[in-house]
C-alpha cells in the first residue's frame, strides 16, 4: 500500500492486490457473507440512530454508519 508493496504481490497490471480482495475473488461466498453482515450491522446502526441516543454515542454511530457504507461499496466493487 502507498507504493510500499512487494513486486511479487502485484498482478499483471502492476496494481497491488489486498488480502481481502484476493480472498473474495477466490471465494465469492465469503464476500457475499461479509456483504450480508455489513448490511445487518447497517440496519442495526440506523435503528439505534432513529431511536435516539446520547450525543457522544450518536457521533460514534454516525462514524460506524459511514464505515460500513464504505465497506459495502468496496465489497460490491471487488465482487464484480
């Protein structure tokens, strides 16, 4: 990552492949299960945010919400 990758970990286009990306491409079911877990956690976080919580918890839940949304985007992109 950030130009520090090893030469043997690069694919044909010279792009670095992360371990998670490699595993998802080898085992599509693993990627699908991660996507389902992320969706469940997103729904739980949204439920807690709708119910209301303390300001400190609200901020942390917002950060988690954005993190899981980003994870979903990455998993969907890798799965294609």
